[in-house]
């Protein structure tokens, strides 16, 4: 099933590049929303994650179901993108 992946990041996030690198090594495309550069999207990230921590990775499948991973957590991210 195809997936649409969006990552909410900031310029100072240490874990954001690690999530992006992981997805690239697995051959996944993703869209990045840098909330430092797009502050109007910060509320969206907060609503999705329930907190102010980044990265927030949202995986949307073709059926519309979504999985959300906050932070660098490969044990949660790997099954969502498999």
C-alpha cells in the first residue's frame, strides 16, 4: 500500500536529520514541513502530536489511515513505512 509521509521539523532538531536519513536509506519519499520556516504550520504539528516535540512523522496510507511517530523512534516508524 502506498504511503504519504510528512515530517514536521525545526532547524535545531538533532533527531530530524536522523529520521530523514532513515527514510532515505529505506527508499521512502517524504515531504518536510520546517515549522521554523513555516510557523503557521506549528499548530498543525501540535494538534497531530499533542506536544511541541519534533520530529513529528505522519504516515498516511492509501486507505486514509494515519500513523504518527513523535521523536526518533524506529520501533514505531519501521512498521508504519514497511
